[in-house]
C-alpha cells in the first residue's frame, strides 16, 4: 500500500529507501498544508524531497498513492497513541487519555486527517484506511463504555451503538475545530470528552 520497494538484502539500501520515502511523505504533508491536494503535483513533491520525478515513481505511482501512504502513516500513529485506551482499567482516565492523544495528533497532522476525510469517499484505499481506523476507535470506546457499566449490545442505548455515534461525533467536531486554531481544537475536545463522560454515566 505504501509503494515501498521490496527488500534487496542490503541494509544500507533499505535505510536509504526509508529515508527517501520519509522525505517524500514529509514533503507531501507540507504541500497539503500550503497548496492543498488539488494544486499539489508530483513534480512539487519530488522537488521538495530533493529527488527527480523518476526517482519518486520508484516509490509511488501517482500523487494519490503518495497521499494514501501519508494517510496510512498518520492513522498508524493515531492508533499507536490511543490503543492504550482499551487497556486502561479506570474509565475516566481512559477517556481523558484518549482525548488528549487525539488532540495531539490533530494538532500535529490535522491537514492529513482532514485530507483523509475529504478523500475517503472518492479514493477507495483512503476510505478503507479511515473506516478501519474508525472501527478500531469504536471498539476502544465500546470497551470503555462497557467498563463504565453500559450494557453491551447494538441497541441505541447500548455500548456499541453509543460508541459509533461518539466516534463520528468526535471526527466531525475535530475536523471543523482543527481548521480554526489549537484553542478551538482543545475546546472541542473538552466538549467531546464531557459528552463521552455523560454517555458513560460517569457525570450527570
């Protein structure tokens, strides 16, 4: 999915490839912030990464493939930071930790997250990545709700259905707030956390 070349048995070549791929993805993220997906070109990415267009095509076949790999890298970081939520015993701490880690990643990579959301309906690979990430969060939120005493199940008042609604509420709220400022994002996070705590029956 990332377009990474297969191992060649020489560690120095692999390291060089990893460095180049990272430079391509880092450049892509910077260009998304400054030019946007539509205006960005493969030539822009290659120039920013300090390589030729031909060299870039060794790693990725198109601009869409570069962005898909960047989304994959970002959502992997998102899940790595937040998966501890499902393993934290105390629901209040789990909710606070999950929201804080999510805020941190949106602050760092909000442009990638928004691009993933924007492209998820038209680029199947990105849609699959984003939906899989949502499913992981829904499972984690469900586990927290169940530990807080919410009954398991898919009825509207049960944990799985509530978790799905909470997940997509957080996504949309963060999408809009992250376009404004870090302060707005932090405030939006506090509101989402409050709603999650109410849903879990931990505050009234």
